């Protein structure tokens, strides 16, 4: 776009209205500046427009108004003269520079100054640099950093931490005399990597192959092809993901070598050095030996908070490559999926569980599980009442009674699924008491348990603490007496304190959503594994994601912030300790935007990798008007299109089926819509004769709600909706697998 749009020019350089009598303008012989100002006064307003590029949008620019430096200079010159005006401006700039230079040289942690911009986010940091270095070194030594991403310079490491999850490489660094005192790399001592060419082999090319046991997704390669901040398209990212995993059996049309698209590898051979705890036990920190000078002078501490005591971390777990592991499953890296649900069971967690059975390597096609495969487990955590309610003494029994009587939930209590799907009762008191970092302090902040981005939802407390029986949710046979500082009110009250689930946009269960922000970090830190929001559908096997030992969430669309709808953290990690202690000093705020602030202030963002949303939320950028010039398949301009596919593209769901839905992505996040049924015409669990009783209950409930008579009539395809939506097709595909009418995504038939 040309500059003339923003700065309109005249043919002779003058404004349109020169003077009233039409004569030439007159100036004194002593002021050439006045003539210049007169000729160009249209550009000398107090504000001038400037344009900035918009990330991800190449054809548009953002227009802003900024203070005009020439206008300020002209005012000063006119008031006090050219020489004195220029001198005044120079002195002002020098004074600002001097003030900040003195602060950088003599400022201390006790006299930490406020942020330069008073309207910016306040600092959240409560750990010194030395402790942040320890966190980094612990995570690297534990094998939780299988990446070549650089360590931030602000951490000031004097020598590289040894990294057992990174293969050894020949040094390309310059001689020591040419290197600075700070290093930003880790020293790989791990096994070699072999990148796999995954394809179905003839004649079995109808379905994709399962991931190889012990395979790992190289997130450095994934970032190279998928990072939105590097102008990578979701469409191209999904192609790399599906081709690299062999998800296109018999339909590959690309020709030529695709080594650059291989992102799944296995580790082979011995590590170069098995003594990986030495760097942590005898760390060498830059600036640590400078006497009384504190190495945190460049870090801005949270206002009004004291520095946390120095970290005392246990020795990191020893990293063991899969090839050297004596068992298929690693105790330090459990393959657990966590999901949190409040209120009556509906079709939303129902489809999440069905898609888990349809995609993950559970061995349900075998008479006995393969001992060489680590089967993942799904723990569905149930909060049966309102988020702020008091649990009763029979909560566990009541939960299972409700699950058995609920047609959407009862199929998953079948003995065939008992080893892979387990229901757990959520108890906030027991869970927080089991987190060492907060167990002694969280009760002092019980009024701010529902803190979302600094906004606290007030919950009235009981006048007296009540002793109730609250099962732990870990051992179904064990019950502990715990005190719970929650409120008790009539469940019939439809206010924010007593809502159980979101039944419509007008009755959104905000407290449960805020509670779930905390729940995911509690579960991952206590048990390990991956947390997913309940509005998530599995689209493929996640084995290679578990193989990658690092922690991750994903990107908040166009923003460089986290979305923790998918969260992976290691059990009892140093990163978890940092997050819980930092959250404790910041009002127990676990909102993803606040988590982004915690890690950014501490320079720990690479330890909680922000993966591209293409992996888990491939429609998000399109719904916010990004990358619409080359969208992925399907093309959603709003999340509601998943449930109500526009007529112009409504032929795609039936014609393409599961393979046409964001092929290559690991999951799909449909962003709430709890009140929208996946299948409006058949809004009941359609799982065949084995689960017919539950289907009849659901049908009867639908008939009663609609006021129609429940009669056994023959179903006709003509009565179905003509154009099926994407949500309907995905639901019916998973149900057909349970009924035994088709194999799962990988060609495996369910054996009962």
C-alpha cells in the first residue's frame, strides 16, 4: 500500500488554503524554518499514522497513531530557540538513559523497581536466577528436554548441562578463547536417533500402521513445519504430520525423498555417558561465585512478595531409553490420559471415550494384550456436584450408581474396558493436600480458589468446618476424612454456585471451568500423563507424543500464549514445583494466560513447549480469520460448523468420513458447545444389542421430553437427516466400531 494513502500530497507542496488575498505567502528573512513548516504543515500534526505488519496476514497492515517527533521538536524550538531546544531534548534523553543505567548497575532485589510501563502486566516472578538454573538443569538431566532449542541467555549458564535425551554430536563451537562466558546449548550424551519411514506394506495398505513401540515425535522438526510465528500454514503442517506417520496408506501421491518430513524416530544403542545426575549434584552456575552480588538483579520480582527459599529438589530420575527399558511401560513416564467432568454424563465425554477406544493402541483386537506394547489408560475424573459444593459421605457409591444408570456412561463400565478406562472421584481437598508444594498453604487462599486471570469468583464459606467422608479417587476401597471449605446450598438454585454443567450459553458453568484450570496441573503434577479438556476428540494414536518426554501445551491461536486444553507434564517435576509455588504467590491463578506469564517472566517457556495449535486445534486460526487463503480440510470459519455444517460443504462429511477430518492432527477441540448434540436425529448411544438397555432408556427420555409416544417402529433411512454434519459422522463412525460393523482407525476389529 502506497504512502500517499496515509500522507496525501499536494502538487506544489502547499496546503489548499494559502491566504485570503491570494498573494504569495510572506516570511521574515530570519525564519527559513517558518517557510518549511508552512509548506509541510499537513504532516506536522501532533499525531501521525504509522503502519505495522499483522502476523499471519500478508495483505493487510495495522494502522496506529503515534506522537509526531517533528511536532514536538518544532514546539520546543519555537518556544526556547533552536540551540537551547536541541540541547534540552538531548539532556532529556540522556537523563532517561542515565537513570536506567544506574538502576541496572546498583539496583538490588530488595529495591526492585516497577515495570517501565505501568499499564503492562505486573511481574509474577518469585524465584531467583540461581533457582531457575536449578530447574533447568534438573529437567534436562531427567531427560525432559529432548530438544536442541537454546537455553535463554538470561539464565547465564557457564557450561552446558548434559542432556541424556539428545544424541551426542561433534562440537562445532569455536575455541574457548573466542567464546563468551554464557552458554545456551545443552550437551547431548544420549543414544543415536533413527528416523522412520512409516508406510503400510502391500498387500495390507487399507489402513495405516500403528506407531513403532518406543517411537518418539521430534518436536524440533514439528516446529520447523508447523510454527505459526514462522508463517507456517496449518494445511502444510497436517500434510507433514500424516505423511510422516504413514496415515495415508495406499493414497500417497507425493513423489521423491521425504527425509525432511520424517519427524518420528527411535533411539538405538547405548548412551555416551550413563552418569547423568553429576551435573545436577555438582552444578556450575554463572555468576554464582561473585560474593555478595546477587545473580537475580536482571529479574523483576513480584511486587510485595519475598523471594522463595532456595529450591531443594530430589535427584532427577535417571533417563532410560526405550531400547534399554526392561518393561514396555516406564513408571516415570506413565501413559495416562486425564479428563475432568462435572455433572451428569452426556454425549460429550461419551464421544471422547469412544474416540479413545477407536484410535489408541489398547490391544482390544487381541485375546491377550501384547507385552511389548504399553497400553495407555484413560482416567475420567468426576466432580458429581457443583464446583463449590460439599461432597457427601457416600460420594463414591453415588457416583458409580449414577454412572450405571446413565445410558451415556454405562457402556464404559463393561469388563472389556476395565483395564483401560477408569472413573475417579474428584476431591479438591484431598488432591491439594497431596501436592507437597501447596499442602501447607492453600487453605489460607481458599477464598481465591476460583481465580481466573486475576478475577476471583467469590464463594461464601461455611461458618463451621464440616468433617465429611471424602474418597481419594485413587484407591476405590479407601476413604479418608477430610475437611472441605466449600459451601452447601440447595441444588435447585440455578445460580453460578449451584450450576452443574453448561446447559446453554445463558447458564454457563463458569466455576467448573475455572476449577478445571487448576485440576489439570494438579493431576499432571501428581500422577503424570496428559490432560485433555472434555470438548476434545481423539483423531489418531498418541504413542509418539508419550515418547517425547518433555512438557507441553499448545498455542492460543495467533497469540504467543498457552492453551492448556491439552497439557502434558511429568510427575513430580521441577517445572511443576515452580508452577505451583509461583501460582501460590499469585493467588492460585492457573488460567492459561497467567501460566504464560509465569513461564515468560522466569524464562522457562522452552521447558513447557508451546506446540502449534495445528496438532490439537486445527480450525482455530481459520475461525479467527487467519490463513483463510489456504485453509485445511475441513474449512471451518466458526466452531459451530462442526455441529451445523454449512450446506455448501455438507457433502464432505459423508463422502470423506473420518479420513477427511483434519487428517494428521492428533485431536480436535470443538470449544464448548456442551448444549449442542452431536447427532440430533439419533441423540442416544447407538452401540448395538450388547448395550440395548441403555439405548432404550435414552430413547424413552427423548420421547418424554418431546411429548411423543414411545413405540417400537422400524427405522427408515429416509427419516434421517439428509446432509449429516461432521459431529454426527464422527460419532456414528466410533459407534460402528463398538457394534462390530467396522474396524478401528488402524484396521483392528474389537474382540469381545
